[in-house]
C-alpha cells in the first residue's frame, strides 16, 4: 500500500502529525518529500519535544525508514545541512537513510536575492504575494527557464558549475539592478554552493531510486508541503506556490507511474488558516480572529508570521476533494475550534457560496479572480465542548461527533482520523 498525504487548503493543517500517525502503523518502508522547499515548516511533537522540519521528511523519527527528497523539491545546501546537523545534535540518525535525487533544484544566492527584491518591489501594490523570501518561487521559475542549478551540478567540474552560474547571472543580475539590489558575482555564488558540497555528496541518488523500491515491493508514504489551495495550476492563482501539489505531482517528482498510488489522505483543519496574501472567503477578522489565533497558536512554523484564521469552509474543501481524488480525510485541530466555541458561543459554518445571488455548493474554480465574485453563506453551529486529547470516538462529546458527522456527509468522503491535540496519541482513529 502506497499513500499520498496532502493538505486540503493553504498549508498548516498539521500534515506532519497525520503523516507521523500513519507511519506509526509500521507498514511503510520509505517516506518521500515530493515537492516544496524550506519555506514549509512541518511540526512534530516526539517524546515531549517539539521539532520543526523544513526539507527533511517527517519519517526521520522512525529509524527503519528510508527518507527521500525527490526531484520536485528545492533546497539551499547550507539550510539543508544546518537542518541535518541540528537533528543529529538531538540524537536523530541519518546514517544510510537520507537520499536526495540528483535532479533536485538548488536554491542559490540568485534565487534568494530575486525573491526578496521582487517581494519588496511588490509590497506597496496589490500584487504582493507574501512569500517567505526563501527563494522557492525563483528556483522553480529558473527550472522552467532551463537555467537552474541541479543537485548533481555541485559534484561535477567547478568550471562547468561556474559557467552555469554565469548564465544564471545574465538572467538575474539585470533584474536585481532594476529592483535597486546589487548584482551577485558568480564566483561568490560558486563559493556559497561548494561550501557544503562534500558533506551532501553522500546523500545523492538518481531519479530511478523510488521506482526501484516500488518494483521490489516496498511500501511508500509520499508527503506534500503546503496545501491544495496553493496549487500553481488549480489553486488560488496567482496567490499560489510554484510547483503542482496534486497527486499527479508525485508521478512527476518521483519519476514513477500513477498506478503505484493507492490511497490519498487529505488533511483538513477543523477551521482554515492562511499565511500571506491571497483570497480567503471565510476569514473572520477583528477580535474573534485574534482570539482564535491565540487559542490555536496560529503563527507560522517557519516565519512566525500571523496566520489568518477563518470559519469552516466546506465548499472549498469539496472542490479540493473532488479535484485531488481524496479517498479519505483526516480532520485536525478539533480541540482548538471546540475550545474557541466555548469562548465565543456558536461558530459559523460555510456550506454554500453565493454568486450573482445564486447559491452554489461547489465552485467552478478557486482562482483569485473567481473568488472575488463569491460571498460565503453561513449557518450557526454550537461546538462548545472539550475535545482535548480525546482518543476514542465514544468519548467525544455529542456536539463534536455531530460536527464530524455533518462534515463527512457534506464532503462525501470518509473521515478516518481526528486530531485532538499536538502529541502522538492525541488522535481518534476511525
């Protein structure tokens, strides 16, 4: 059995916790990150300690697992090395376990500078995206433009790598100057990349690695970063990430046929959140939003930025579930929304959008342009109860059971996991 785990909206859905719980079943041999970069923060609580992963797969805490960073990912060598060293200092072993595809895109000084310069340039306009300034978007853009640096380039001839950096500089430096930023010397970029190349060389494998595991009968869990609402093709474009997030992205990134993917778990927060700019139909605003943010500690794991918080949006979820082929749903943070309901009384639930005065229960699109024309249609729901750390469905308060039952009926997909706290074991398995 091979499984994909995806966030259903805009990230921060506690995917890492669900991946961790799924891996705890003991039926997988490997865990793959197939897209994204160090802009994503996957938070895990293990043995009373909090860990925030950025590029390393969540399965690092299971010593028997192979860990793979596949071709659709991006990373900066220093950032990845620091993450590995930090985990090793905490007693986590990487020996013979981590494998990085040779065709992964490398973030260089050029992508980092481009990301910051562009975001600064757009910050005074309505076109600001709200990126993490980690160089993710420019790295994917340079890959599409066929001028990116690949992981394997770090271990070849230095003169050849320098030539590729010079080619990159011809594209990037004029734009940096136009944004008022100093150009980058290719020699400086080369020195930056080579600083840790000897350390990282041990992890390189070729892009047939996962296919060979599958052909030998190994079971793999594929984990995505961010969430479906940020998909570059079918998400809230132009406020999106820079690589596809759908199950089809597994095939592209991992160089395998889709026939190997058997189960798709979508992870949905009991209430949606979003970091950065972009459409958010059910955003709450005001003191109520501040209260929910405090209750759920809704601050970015990577950047610390405030997460925007909203009322449950089953319309958006229905779009993602149908578009992504979600076969089962994991609902996280039920304890948070129920506690919030205790504080404020009834919450609001969106089961329909209104567009031109007509109610719809399934949007035709979720692009920024389309969502500007809709209004959420709400109903009141009393969810005031205590769900914290309940791990048996029979112990879940009736109000919470009703919320889960209605969500499952509306979305027409089975809910198989309900998270009720941050730690391992704070989960109801159905």
